């Protein structure tokens, strides 16, 4: 799906001392196992300073992912501050993994910027809560929903072994 949320910065790049205010909502595509619930709001002020583009503002939205413990869907609202300085002469074509990869020629890709700052602020592993008890290692029951049906009595979900010395007799 092609993103169409770009802003023309050619006036700033030509030496204008003006500021561009951006107030946009963008729908973001899922990335790996992370989804974006509803549109993401982006509020930015962009100006050229010392040969660089200075972006200041925030991106706000809700992200969804599976809890690493119990695999239930988790949704977290996020607000991430943006304060970036980008070399406008090094864009996506020059360095697809560099800081300027949100620039397409003289245009700023708002959706790509929002996705990068939100994904960069996410924890490595999302949990539904600090108290998440996870899944039983034997039957797969979500331990947050109730007692496990296994008859092991072992809270880690491992089989209890009888005393090996009694088996030899």
C-alpha cells in the first residue's frame, strides 16, 4: 500500500526561513507482529537550521501486539516526542537505513517518520501486565484466566518425577 502522506519541503530546502507546521493523521501498516490501532496523529514544526532540517513535535497512536507471556492481544497508547535533525542532502535513495530515510527528494514522508518513532519507542517485548502468569508449558492454558488443568502440581508446568530410587526396587 503506497503512502500518500508527504509534505513538500522544497521551500525550506531553497533557503526559506519559514516554518512549516504539520498536523496530520496517518494510517500505518503493520510491521512484523506490531499493528497500529486507528490512525496515528502527527504534530510537527519543520524548519531549516544550519543546513539541516529540524523536526520538533510528537507522534501519538495506539499500538497492538501479542503479550510475550500469554499471547493475548495488548494495546498500548503511545505519545513519542520528536526532535530530529536531518541532513536534507542524504535521503532514502542515498542511505535507506540512515536518519534521512524519511525524505523522498524534497518531500518528507510523514507516515514513515511516525512509524519509525513509534516502533523505536516500543519495549522489546510487550506484556499484558506486570503480573502476567503466562501459559502452562504442558497444556497451553492461559494461567491469567484461571487454574491450569494439568495434574502436575508444579507451577512451572514441568512434569513431576517420582523418586528415581523407588523405581529401582
